[in-house]
C-alpha cells in the first residue's frame, strides 16, 4: 500500500485554478499507472493517491517508490505548461495474507504522517501484528506517562534577524519511556490526538511552560514561549476554558502555534476560540504556512501576529528557482497583514543570508540551535546575552549582495 500526498496542492490550486486543480489527482494517477502497471491506483481525494499492488519482495516496493520520486523530481507537463509537484510518500508492506486492507491503510496513513515531518518517503513493515500491538501498547502507556512525569520539554530558540538576539523559544514535548527510551513525537502525538489524550498532554505542557518561564525569569531571562496547539483542541470549548484558567493571572508570556488546516476544519468555532486566546494576551502564530490548504479568506480573519513559513520552502531556498519567490511574496503578504514572519528549518548560512535580505523577521532551525532541555537553554541564552551573530562566509555575502540588488 502506497499513499502519495501532494504537499503543495494549495499553491497549485492558486496557480492552476480550481477546475484544473480538482483534476490534478486524476492526471497524476494516469502518470503513475505507467510506472506501476500492475497496481490498483485511485485518487482518494484532491491531493491524495492510493496505490495497491503485490510484489515479489520488499525491493519491489523500494523500486516503485523510487520511480515515483523520479517522476516528481522534475516539473510535469500539463495543458497550460509545466508545474512542479511536491509529494510526500507513505507506504506499508506485509507478507500476503498476514495483514488485512484496513491494517495496511492504517499503517500507510501513519507512515504518511511521518513522511510529512521527515520530508522523505517512510515505509512501515507490517510484520506478524507487531506494529499494531506496539501502537496499542503506546496508546495504553500514554495517559500513564503524562501522570507519572515521563514527559519533558525541550526548547528551540528563534533568532530575531535584525536585532541579532533570541526573541522567543518553541516548546517541544519529548517522551522518556521507562523501557523504550525516547519515543518519537511522530509516534505519540498522532496517538494522543486520536485518543483525546492530547487534552491532558497540552494542559500539562501549559503548566510546565508556566513553571519553566518563572524559573527563567528568576535567572533574569524574559523570553516568550510558544506551544503547539492541535487542531482538535481549537473546537474544544472545555479545553479553551481550562487553558485560559491556567494562563490568566499567571503572568506568563505565551504564544500558541496553530496550523491553517486546523482552522479550516471548523473555521467559525476555531477563529472564535483563537480570539479568546488573543484577548487574554496569548500571541497567535500560524504554523507550517504553505504546507496545507493556505487560504487568504481565513488568514485575514485570524488574530495572528506571527506567520511561520514551512521548512519545505526554506530548505530548498538556495536550490530552487520558485521557492525564493514564494518565500519573498509570503513575507510581503504577512507584513501587509501586520504580522511578523518566522522561517522554519534554517540550516545553512546561505538560507539565512537570503532570508535577511528578503526582510524575514525571525529564523528557527539547526543553524541557530537544536531543541534542548531547560538547563541547556538557560546556559545557551546566557552565552548569547551580549548579542547573537552567525558568521557569514564570503561566498554567502556575495549571494546576499546579489539578492539585495533585485
């Protein structure tokens, strides 16, 4: 089972128009049918394609996925010209007779979620029930882990480009399982959303962030902290009420990061709740902008003060002709809407240089810092107290100068 998701469908819809974009999946099905002639291929949505086939061994699956990747490595010709189609690929495989269709699709969906995060194909081997049992075991352990204190927070700084200082940090949940060790967020966050343990996990995160921020303040560090809020929580009135109760009167300086996709599920309710959060002083940031169904109709209604450009565009900033144009236009759009812009996934000096010239306000990524525990964050911020500066190699300075003249 292979699932192929069109990562930039929202952008293509704006470029192609609704009618042509709606037929895009059918076009891609025809193209992929030539690569995997023995497969049953169907478009199960506007941006999702499903392939089912039987191969001789695991190498057959690797070959098919490799062929699909090569298909989308170059722009595809269509009626109006050529378009660049970015895809995520998630797959599942099992010996014939050892897994039913439901199991295969569930594992492929899980692999696709991880593929979106990892930016590369992910294959889940479904062997003798171990994977399903493992997931059930994790789901059983999760609520206990929240109560027992197995969850910890790591923090990733955001650098304000013009001010050359760390302006805020993002809180990221990690699970230190007593027998498994570190459990990947890609494994337990989707489980938490499905089981509704995401409510308790997010409330725990808010409490811990408030406590950590008080400790930071006692060390002379005044730094806003951003928390990721799952889409299912934006329509949960009880969660909104409890979260506001924790934050009001705490003196905490918090931000909530939400994706546009989470708002689109129930825009009226989600926007109303985001306005409640903004009303008590929480900074709202739009996360992963450009990766989903980005819509100006919703964007202009959101009480957001930050917009985070998805790392899909940032990591290819210096190797793509189109991505710099998309990033530059997104920065201009956000500024017109009186929002600051954060670029995620900044890993090279060249990307930082271009973002600086484009007017990006903040950057986040491994070039600045990896996520770290609170004690390491405090030491890091102490080191940067005099100002943060990333050395710019001469070749990158030349690139920056070339862009500044455009």
